[in-house]
C-alpha cells in the first residue's frame, strides 16, 4: 500500500499543495521547525485514522481564515488506484469518502489506507503511565479484527456503566444495586479477561520483532521484553467480587483490563527507571517498528510508515542504522536536521512555509519523488 | 420568528424526535396550506391517541381500553412469556407468527449511564405476574447490544432460581441474505451458535 499523490487544501499552513512521495521506499521531508513537515504526516494520518497524530483538535487542522480543509490521496492498493478524500469543516462532522463513496465502517478506510505512526511523544510509551502502553496494544488489536475492535469498545462501555452504578450506590449499596453490579461484573469478567488474553498474546508476539528492531537501532544485542501484567490474579469476576467493598466506597473499579500495564525491560532492567534517555527512545521506536512489522504480516499490503522527527532522537550512527534497516514499503519521514548521508538526495523534499520544493528523483528510479510547488500564492504561516 | 400560533406549531413540531428546526418549519407551512379537514384529522388523531391509548396493566403493551389485544385473547398460550424492551418489539415478534404466548414490556434496558436501573423497568410487575399466571417458560427478547444482554443476564439470574425455563433468543444471519454481505461480528456470532445438521 502506498500513497501516489497527496493533495492538501487549506490544511494547516498549506493553502494548496500537491505531494508525490516515492511509492516504494523512503521520502524525507526536510525543513525548519514550523514549516509544515509534520502537517503532511498529519494529513496522511487523518485520512487513515480520522484523527490527528498530534492529538490536535479538528478546528486547528483547518487553515486560519478558511472554514474547511480538504485532504485527498490517491493510494495504490494491490496495483489498484484508490481515491481517499476527507473534508474537514471547522465545526460539524468531517466527510470521508473512498472512491467517491461515503465510508460507513472503519475497515473500509483501512482497506484503502493504513499507517503506522511514530511521533516524538512516543517516548511516553516508555516514560509515561500505563494508559499509553495499553493504547499501543489496543491500537494493534483494533486494526487486526472487527471482533477485537468491538471488544475494546465493549470493555470501555461496561466500565462506564459499572462506574455509573457505583456512583448511584453512593457508598451504600442495597441488594438491588448489588444485583445490578453482579451483572456488570459478569460482563466485565468475560470481556475483560478476553481482552487481557488478547493483549498478552500480542505482547508475546511483539517481543521478538521489538528485540530485533532494538538490536539494529542500538547496535547492541540486548533482549527487549514486553510482559503484560494483569491487575488481578485468578478469575476476574472473583477479583471484582473481593474488591467490591473498596470499589463501592471509593466509587472506582480497581481491577480489570483498564488497570493493567505492559512492563518493558531491556535485558534484566526495567526501561522506565533503569534505561538512559537514548535507550528509551530506541525502545519506543523499536515498539512502533515491531507493531508495524506485525501488521505488515497481517495485511496483504504493508501500511505506510510515518516517522515524525525521528533523527532528532537518535545519534548519527543510530540514525544511519534506522535508514538502512527500514522495512520494505513506503516510508515518510520528517526531519529538521540533515538526514544521514545514506539517504539519497533524490529522496529529500524541502518543506518551507507551506510549500514543497524537491530535488528531482534519483537516477534510475522510475516514478520516484517528484514534487510540484504549491501554485497558489496564499500559502503559509 | 413567525406570528403567534404558527411559531407555537413550529416549536412543538421541533420537539419531536428526529425533527430539526428546518423540518419543523417545512411541516408547519405544509399544514398551513392543506385543506382544513386534513389538518383536523391529524389533530384528532393526536387527541385520540392520547385519550384512548393506555398501557396494558398486565404486560405494559399499548392498549385501547383495559387489557391489550394480546392479553385479552384467550387463544394465546398463557404458559409462555416473551420479554421485550419496547412495545414496537412486540409488533416485530408478532410479524413472525412464530410465537403464540404472551408478552411483557420492560420499557427500556438496564443503562446506568442513562439512570435506568431495575426500578425504572417493569421488573417488579414481571415478578408479580409469575404469581398470578401459570407461566412456565420465559424468552428473553431484549436487543443484542451490551445493555440488552446485561438486562437479559439480570433477568435470567432473577428468574432461573424460581424454577422457570429461561431462554435467550439467538443471534445470526438474516434469512435470504448473502454471507458475503454479513458484517464480521454477526457472522462470527452465527458461527459460534452453529448447529448440527440433521441427516
């Protein structure tokens, strides 16, 4: 799966721009801070996931002074050209179409465009709280199967329903409240255990590719281990039962998949407390590359890999190692610093002030990078 | 703002479910234009429904008069009871002509987020019927979503200890449909609930 052409209008700082990345490998977007490099990845991310890779609100995606942004991409899926379009108004719902047909389900979009994103804030995967690590696992699960997508949604909804019952109990449950709690506990027991089992087997599956990616990046063979840690032992319904007096008093659900964590270790040492910042960055990147590799195996077509500002996190050796060991498939990478010398100049596009300018493509590579500068004069901040 | 009565009509129509301000205006102007007897017929239908339709005191289906048509029909099987969320669900089950027992309408499903607990549903009334009527089998016919399943589970836990036969409707594929158009979840459930073929 690859993007042949991306068109932006009134998206972030781009008034009107067209971008043609290399369909079969790396394209580097280079430019100073604030030039709009990440916005291009954000536009691709929006088309694939309908949300901002920076977690930005929708209205800031629209160029100031205009009322809607349009992002459009022609992708190539198994040799077929597919048109994905999204219109993002400042307010009101966004409209997304695949081949001019409205998208009804997320899987329809995933068939047309799939991405794996690494962003600077992914360091939080290692340094931050457990929520980010659970989300990392769930994102892979949700993309894998509609059943898992429904499972993640169901667990979330059961937790909210249970929380509402606990609030109503107000610390003093009568027998009617207890009977209702029994029902939600049973639902959570079934769905929560199923989710934990899925996350556990995913963590086990990720361990090997994550270790491999880390070794390549860091140049040291140190095993990365991902171990899923449940917040309960034994049967979840029983655990919910014994936690109930406390849960009722504190009005929280204290055990369940929403309290689990993914323990990361480098060799024998936990990464969060015992790894250097550089090692932590490598582990975070290795996690993304590992999930990318799994999804490449799941899907007939490799997802597009989006690497935001990745060189600033790595020293020269590691940066060069990353470029040399990128998985096959399309990769879009942004950088404010010079890319390592192994990157061919023909693969570098310069982004400045909402405009794209590029060096013509590498000799002998047909259909490689070609960039057309934004024709409209209104571009940019 | 329109002149007095017209604005009042637009406001009232706008309160109806699924009708936005634009539709409310369009309907109001349509009513303004039609023959007086057509508009009066609509007004009478609304008054009628409010005056003559009540909830059946036994099953809480909509009823005209005292008991609903199904509760007052002696030919129905009094030993089987189908529990549904909404009176409209009765219409759907009746269309199948597969069920000859009686109904009980809960008027909702367990949904703590919306403030709906067992006390907001007609659960006590359901238990009361078990004493008064010769019910032996209960079919839980709530919706196949999280809240409907939770309600079914709640009722099953309440009813099973009373020695009744309690069943839950199956989920599966639409009859006459194509497998290729079924969504993954429904098809997955249908595979889960597969049956031995008689041969």
